[in-house]
């Protein structure tokens, strides 16, 4: 279990809910498939999935317990949200609606206007939805009680928000804030690039994205090249700033740090080699080992990252709004 992208949320208060109570509340929001007329559902699934350990007791009539919806290693709690969507392309609905409208106009010799077209489209959508294929996806995250963080494995902010809303539905409330450091990440990383080196065990890697602060469309992307060059220096001299920067932390973890403190393209090359050298007894044990190694490395990296950006502000001052019941505009 290796995260590839990180969306970070700072907890406004320590997470001290007993794991038994957390399990109980999550069970009330466990995943269930879409029924015939639902476009999507989301709920909790076992993080271990197929790697869940088999029960030892196989006597006739024995009912195996439900898989655990949490997986705890030390101060870290792994969670998994599963979402199922019905795949009904808008083009299919539009074509079927157009055929229905044409049929009505031809049969009744009259014009179908906008309001009636919308009603027909709604009826067509409702009739096609039960026949649509479904697709499932999973969003993994862990709560770090030690660091007061929720770390979501997602490159997409809306996906991470869906996970957060499910957690809020489950617990009633879950006050968090996006990480905000006392120094601007963009300014610090721009300084690194100008100096040709990072700080605090962070080394500049071979990717960056530079942006003109006065014109967001003026972007320069560099990938797989030497960032200590005259070309990069010229862009910086012209006033461009770092939007994202590839770094290597402690010779263990490489990633791209964004100016909003989201992190993409996380790779644990050396750590993975260490994990692969273990002789695990089962998939569950392998999951445990990878989860422990990953959280240990990420905890150290994130601590160093926040320090080099001047430390975190108080999350209580800028709590994210609860958008669970936000009406569509």
C-alpha cells in the first residue's frame, strides 16, 4: 500500500475517538452498490480488501466476522472509501432525447419547446439509468494521530472532498483546515531554484513548473532536465515563480511539491526495496509492513516540509466549510 498523491488536511483537534467506536460508526455508512435508480453511492470498505486474514474457525455454521473497516498501525489509522458510479454518457442521453422529441413532433405535428424537452430528457435519463454499467473506485487515506493530519491519496481536490464529506457524515463533524505555512511555499521553492539547492534534507530533482504571477497563462514546464541551467535562471530573472517543484527527500522519497502544499507523483524507491526484502507470511502482513514504512517516511518528510516553510498556522483559524449540504447552484 503505497500512496501516489497526497492531499493534506490539518486536524483542528486531536483525534481521540476509540477505534471500536469509530468502527461502529463507519459500519453504519458501509459501502453498498447502487440500486437501479441511483447515479452513485459511496461508503466505507475494508482497507485490506482481499488481503483480509481468513478466520481460523471453519466449522459448519460458523459465521465469519465482517472485515474491519479500519486498519491501525501505531498512531496511524488507514481508511478506505469505495465509490460506485453508473456510467451514462451525456451524449447517449442527448441522442435518445432528440429521437424522442423528433418522434413527438412528427406524430403530433407540433413544436416541442425547451421546458418540455427538459422533462423528456429527465424521463429518458430515468429510463436509461437502470441499464447503465457501473464502475467502482477506492479512495485511501490515513489519520495520523501523531501529526494531527488527514492524508488522502488523491491528486484530485474534489475526490478528496468526497472522502472528507463521508468522514463528516460518519462522525457528525470533522473540523479540518488546509495546511497553511508561515512562509510562502512558492517563494521558498523559488529561492531553492535560484540557489540551485534545497534545504533541510530536500534536494532539487528534475521537474518544475514556473508561472508568471501576473499572467497565469504564462507557464513553463520542465521535466527530466537539469534545473540548474541558464534557461531556468533566465525565467527566474524575468520574474517567474515556482508553482511546483520536483524534490528528493533524504534520498528516500521523491515527489512534486505544489504551491498549495498538495503533493504529487510520490515515489518510495529505496523504501520499496527494503519492503520487498522482507519475507512476509501473508498479504495482510505485507500490507502492514508497507503501511508502517510508508507512514514512517511520510511523517518525517511532512514534518521537515512544514519546518522549511516556516511552520504551520493554527488550523482552528481557517477551518474548511462543511459542504455536505451545499445546494447546487
